[in-house]
């Protein structure tokens, strides 16, 4: 009985940070276990490499986020560095997801054919939410005054592909810039000041 009381008192004496770290550690182990299980399931049934190689890149986003979150919780002084590494992997995961969607549709040529078919189809439900007429994507305000509506097809596919690549490049460059500014001591996360980067 005394050991139960001692354990209860020792649990009550813990600070919230230790509780948060302990719960975070348990959830991290659970997340890593489930992610690795899913990853090994995909690798053991590696029958469609064109789709699965990109899906594995997306699956690895879960352990990346959970490790970054736990390390940031356990040691807040290096949270900015962990966040920057996570941002770089997030850019890669976005690319993997885009390529996975294209692979599911059968490659670039079949994706373009699908977009053209959807643009010309007479179905009642449109492929995209902002499409007011079949095969045309109208931009929301204020971009509708700057850009012409986009037609589904090869040009639309190229624009989306370029957008994903631009996102990857910009996200990586800003992460490297953040590391540089952090080492110089002028990185202020979330603050808009002339003296901060």
C-alpha cells in the first residue's frame, strides 16, 4: 500500500513538462511502430513500384512529423532546427504525393488524357469545385481579374506540375535561409520586424 501511495505522490510531483514529454514519448513510439508496420507491409508487397515508391515517401512523413514534434517538446532550444528539416521533407513529400497521383492515373500521358476527357465530359458533377462550366477552372477573387480561366488538359497539368516544383524549391530555399539566419542570431519565427529575418 505504501508503494502505491509513494508512486501516487511521485506522479503528482511531476511538472507538466515531464508529463507532456512522457505522453509524447509513448505516442512517438506508437506512431513509429504503426508507420514502420505500414511501410514494411508496402515493401513486402512491392508489386507496383511506380506507385509504391512515391507512396513510401508520403508514409515517411508521419514519423518525420512525430519525431520533430517530440524533439521540439523535449528540447525547445533546437525546435527551429527540427522544424526546418521537417519543412524540407514536407516539400519532398508534396512532390511524392503529386507523383503518386499521376502514377495512380497511369502516367503523365494518361493523366493528361483523363483531364481532357473530364473537361469535355457531360457529367453532372464537375471534377473541380470552382468549375462553373465543364473543363474550365475559374480563379477566385482577386485572381480572376489577373488570370484567365484555365482549361483542363495538358497546359493545366503542366501548370500544376510547375507549381509543385516551385513549392519544393521555395520551401527548401527558405529553410536554408532560416538556418543561416538562425546561426547569425537574427531569425525570429513568426515576427515581422525590420531587424529579424
